[in-house]
C-alpha cells in the first residue's frame, strides 16, 4: 500500500525541493534585476540629457527586445541548434565547451556584480572609478573587474573538477542574465514565443524518437563533452596531473540537484524551462509597475480598483502559476517514469490565468499590444516599492 504512494514522498526529496526553490528565486531575482536596470537606464538617460555626457556606468545598459518575428523564429532556431548538437556533438564538443565557458563567464560576472558592489561600497564610499582596459573593450569599474575575475576563476575550477555545484552556478548566471537583459514588449509576443516553444518541447521530447530512433532532447541534455583543458595541455605539451585527469564536462544547459537521501538520484531542469516563463513574469512585473505608476499619477483611462481582484498583481498570479506548472510536471514525470516536456505544463499554468485575469480586469488590450518605454523615468522609488510583494 505504501509503495503506491512512493511518488508522493519523492516530491519532498531534497533534489525536488531545491529545484522548486532555486528556479523560482532565479525568476524573481532576474525580473527585479531587469526592473532595476530599466529604472537606472531611464535615470541615466535623463542625466545625460541635462549634462550632455555619456554614462560610463553599467546602469546605462540597454535591453534587447524580442519582436513577433523573432519569437516565431526562435523555436525553429532552437530545433536547428538541437539537431547540430545531436549529430555533430562528438566532432564539435570542444567548440561547444569553449563557447559555453566564455558565455557563462560573462553571465556569472553579471550575477556576481551586485554582490561585489555591495562589499566594495565601504571601501569606495559608493563612488566607483572606471578603468580603461583596451581601446576595444572600453572602461570598467572596480566591482565589474572583480566580478569578472571571480567568474573566470569559477569557470576555471569547473573545467578542472566538473563539479555539479559549479555547473549550477554557471547555469544560474545564464538564467539571470537572460531574464534581466532580454525583454518581451507585449503579451502578444509572449504568447507567440511560449506557444512556439511549447510545441518545440513537446515534439523533441515525445516524437523525436520515432524519427531519430532516440529521444533527441534527453540525449543532448545528458551528453558530456571532453574537457578542453586536456586539448590545450596536449597542444602546448603541458604535463600536469590535475589537467590530464580533468573529467568530462556536463555543459550548463540545465540545473542539476542530487538527492541527499538516495545516492545516484538527481533532479534536472533545463534552463529554458526557467528562462522562457521568466521572461513572461518579467513582462508582467514591468506592467504591474507601469500600472501602479499611472494610478499614482492619476492618468486618465486607467480603470479603478475592481473589488479584491485588483489587489492581486499579475506577477503574483504568474508566479503561482509557474509553481503549479512545475509541480504538475514533477508529478507527471514521477507517475509516468519518463522525461516530460516541462513547458507543456508551465506555459498553460502561467499564460492562461494571466489572459483570463487581464480580461476580467480590463487590461488585456493594453497588455496585448504593449506599453510605452520609459515607464520608470519619473519614478523616484526603488523597483521593490513599485510592486507590493
């Protein structure tokens, strides 16, 4: 009798709990980081107009907007990349590992930057001088140089050890950087993107084995690459035991959390299952801030409170939906004892409640078409205070 409910107990395993907590924290942090960057960018733009100077600080970083055409093309591009890695992984694994290490170093430096700024603030009184690196790289502040140095060190140790915790740190950096720096301008683009990726996920998990005699998604996600340190050691005739014994690398395209209870058991979640719903949550967080600012400024055309539903933020609704979708995906994988396309559960649980809630509150048209940039240009409070959390 108890064995019939073993799958229930596995949901409370440390690996499952870690997956839930870390994925939600990454989405929340990445979304608020994006909102903070947008406020800083707007403030920097206003200061530049007054002083007629260009800003050196990273606060002036611009977002990358995804338009409708790019949203429709992304699943196709992802499918091509998946096939390239499936068929040519053995011959190109050094390139994959090298490119991943470079990109992960930059992303992890972005993740570590606020921490470095916080700990270096007492030494600099909050004023950071920028230092020229080269004519091509531009100028960087001391916290930026320290964060990049730390990230390179972590990547180097990861290549020597292949430890899952360091791989997860690189994956977390990629998630936060993507959510914070890439922006969905409207609910229309969000729907196109997530619907296309849902079909992509379902096809490559459920139906690819009928065409390629193997589950392409699972095969690519679980393959390991030869350590590039070995190739470099052979190229330059370096005889070092630590390098020669460096293990194969599992590329940081996923978060892996081993179970503390059962040896050899682990929970795995692809970065796309965090980033893509995270972009939607970042959009609704920006809309919540936009709407709250307009209500505060008493702009015409903004509907007033509609009972208790108005107190529920879109961000809270989407975050609860993400949790329920992730829970459903976990239960399904345990029940069917097979890999499940997480977006099959995450997209409906996050997108459909948002559409329904926006329709009821009268915001659907404005969310569907998007809202103007510069929504935080007149804000004088922190992004956290713009949203009731």
